[in-house]
């Protein structure tokens, strides 16, 4: 019963995704490859593609993803799962569209295993682009706001080149994403590969388990609040982020896939609703009805002070804008975690 209640929140989230995709018929019958398909974003992406009638091949080594995220696709004759690493597994071929999302985005992971963290978006993405070149596939690369580092321009437009430390503790993830973007544009300019880059900002929602290695601050705050435990804030809490609910991020990726004039271009994907980490923590405590206190701990090394995307470009090209505000998204995420993890 508890799991069923959590899945009702997932049904609402999927509904939001599908309602936000204007050209739904585009995906019907399309042969699609998704790398990193069992993770947070990847699982929502393949679930939406399945609902839209695509034939999907999924590649994931389950280093951070879990098969349970793909529960709705079990038994589908339009879904094939390949267990393996994008760096070396046989990717197959004949795809119309490829979403490359395989990555190790968790700071706790890529600071401990920096070499492994750099491979999916270097060697792995090179193999994806070679496959796309062979078959004439369109590619949507799931990049990250991390390419901007600690930006000096807020809201940050795609024209900003970034302020990063190429050899710092966050560099395995940051620089692999930057390299992948350069590789994508090189394949586009030299070989004509139809590739679009989506720079994804902070995203949250159902399927970000609190114990997962890539769990973000929203999930961790909610999980602690539901337990009545202190919420740990790194630094003084004045650092800001812009949090997008997962249905908005996934609908943006699908929208970019349908956009022919978006090929060879880069787009920010995220919410432009900026909030400080301290305010976020207080909001989570309020929405959960928790008595949790806030505690302040040592800042993370290289943690950006502000993150807010300029999303005017994707809106201008496609008409896409986020639909779920922070309070609504947090309420849905709280309910999912309440039933999925805590049962209270």
C-alpha cells in the first residue's frame, strides 16, 4: 500500500512530462538509445519515451542507477535493457535518436573515483558520437551547469564561458562535461552529426533516494526532516541554487529532441527561481511539519556561490518554460519520500 501511494506521485510526475511535450507524435515508433537509463533523470526519460511509443534500448552499468526505477517498462516489447558500461559495451545500432546521460554526478563519488568519473563523458561519449555518425542519429547530450564553475554572471547565459578550476577537486566531473561539449561540437562541425547540448541545472523529485550516491540537497533535507534530524548546511547557507522539478527537466530534453533548429546549439535547462540553501532548508522543515533544527558545517571545496540559469534561449527556440514551482515540486517530493522511504 505504501509503495502504491508513492507511485501515485510518480503517475502525476509522468503526466506533467507528457502534458509539456508539444510534438508527442514525433517519438512514436522512433528507435532511441538512452545511456544512463536506470538513474534519476534517465529512468524518467525512458518512461516518457515508452509512453510516447518509442522503441527504446537502455544502457546502464548500475553504478548509481537501480533497476527498480524501470519497473513500468518490465515486459514491454519496445524496451531492451543492456547491462554494461558505455565505455566498452556493444551499443548496437540503427538508432534515430540518442540521449547520452551516463555519468557519475555525485561529488562524494567523483572526488573518490576521479578517473572513473571522467570516462563516461570522454571515451563513452566518443563511442556514442561514432555510432550517431554511422547511423545518422540525432544526439541530445545531457551536460551540466557545472561547466560554468562558480559563475560571475547571474543569471548565467549560454554565452558565458565559465569560471572553473581545471585541476580542482570538482574537475573530474566539470571538465569531462566541458570536454564532451567540445567533442559534440567537433563532431557537428566536422562530420555534420546532429547534436544538441542541454546544460542541466539542479533537478529534484521522485526517484532520488536519500541513500543513493547521487542524492542531492533537496532529498537529503527532506529525508532528515522526516526523521526529525538536524539539516546540515555546508557553509553559511547564503549560497543559492535554482531547483527544477524533474518533470520540467525531462520535458525540456524531449522538446529539444524535436527541435531541428536546435541542432549544433547549446541550451540551459532548469528553473530560474533562485533560492538560498538556508531558505530551502527552512521551507523543507515547514512543508514536512518537522521540528528539525539547522546546523552549519564546513563548506564544500569549490562550491559555487550562486546558480541561476538564463533560460531565455530555450524559451525563444522552443517555447519551453518550467511549469512546476518550487513549493509544488517540494510537496510532491515530500509525499513520495514520506510513502516510499518512511511510510508515515
